[in-house]
């Protein structure tokens, strides 16, 4: 497995991963009616560095990194991660998160912040906590889940010690 910067040639494979996840509306606070083209414009926008996790020539996951804020907050990165549903449970999100932490340090970020982790995404929360992220805020009923109704969103943060 390798993680590498995404190229435009990867767009179709990335779209096949992110489109259905965004349209399901369970974990990302994006419009569920976004087209795959709109999803790709968001995920691969010029404000982001986008990466893919590839195994045997097949893209199984993707993540992006960008500054969380401008100016005085630009030393904090923000990331989003998605994996192909048929590759779930293989540790791909863990690999991508570890890669993003290393990459953030290389880019002189001092921390990574996840702004809006849906509280029903328990698997991701456990993983982020296992990798050293802390819940630093809870936004009560901030996300409208398609099945669960209004649920909390979490703000998670990690200072990158060797930044």
C-alpha cells in the first residue's frame, strides 16, 4: 500500500468513494444532493492537498489537508478522510491519519483539528482518540443525521508534539 498525492487522473476513483458517502449524509456536513462533480470540486479544491491510498493499483481511500483557518490560525491543519466501503476494517483510515500527521509536520503545521465529527460516527471517534486526538468541544444537536435525527458534533484536536 502506498499513499501519494492525488492527480486529476484519480478523480473518477476518488469520486466513486466520496460521492456515495457525501450523498448518504451520515458523516459529512455537506449537501446530500451534491453531484459527484461537486463532491470532487470540494474534495480536490485548490485550497487543499489531496492524497490517495492505493493498493495494487486500486484507490481504496483518500484524504485532504488544508489550513483550518487563515492568518493566526493557519498553523492548524484540517483534514477529511474517506475509505471505500468494501475496504472497511483494514486499517486504511489509521494509515491515512498517520500519514497526514507526518505530512502536517513537514508542512510546519503545529496541530490538526477536526471541526465537525458526527457523534454517531463512533468508529472514527475511537480511532482518532486512539491516535491521540482529544474531544475539545461538543456542539449539541448540530448535525441532522438522516436516520438518527439531530445528533451532536464533536471538535477534536491534537497538538503535533514534534512540529
